């Protein structure tokens, strides 16, 4: 399904590809904004809601809504509140059509060579800084990937052994 108002790939990237978290945020967003009419709010309530909408819309990948809410929040104006309400209605409509299966599929398709490279870079950066969690977390993510080559699997195995004994120097050597 091609969505116009929600970018699932971007949202999942922001959320570290946590599908369950994304689903929960979508459900919470829908619950919070389904019956909210920005056009009927007093200024104080309006700007409080716009501020919350700004953050949540970014988390769900609703960039157009995020940018509009960010502008309205930053400049404290209501000139585009009708457009805000319309875009919000479109985002809510798309949330209704998004299924957990589509989110899962998006995540699997998005796990490509670039994300592997990013994870290996995170491991290297974590090892350079001697930060175990910054090494362990990307290793665990790499282990879950379906499209690993045999060479990559062996590399991950080596890295996993080194982090268990906190040998950051070897991890840097292996990845360099």
C-alpha cells in the first residue's frame, strides 16, 4: 500500500525498527486525535496540542503534518489551522488503512545493505569509544537480519565473541 501522508520507513528508522512500538504509537495517535478539532480550541489549548502533535507526527512518519505543526508551534500562529485539521484527517485515514502486516513487511524490505553498513559502523564507533551497549545492540540487530551472507555471519560471530570479553581493540581491528 502506497501512503501519501505517512512514511513508514522513516518512522521505523526513528524508532530503531521497533515494529511493536510503532504500532502502539499509531494506535495512541489515532486515539488521541480522532475526535480533536483544532479549529474549536482556545489559544492555550491549541498551542499545547500543536506542540504534542508536532512530536507525535514525526514519530509516525507524518512529515507534512510535522512540518506544519512545527511552524505553527515555533511562530505561534493559527493561519493554517484549517490545513492542519485537513492533513490530520488524512493522516488518521491512512492509519486506519495501515495493517501490522504492512508495517512488518516494510521493515523486512527496508533491511538492506545500507542498514547493514550502518549497523557495522555503529559497532565500530561503539568499540572505538569502549561502549559495550553501543556494540552489543547493533550486533543483536545484525543477528536478526535475514539477508546476511555467510561472510557476514562469520564476521558477526567473531564480533560477538570479542564483545563478550570486552575486547574493543580486536573489534576495531576486525572492522578496520
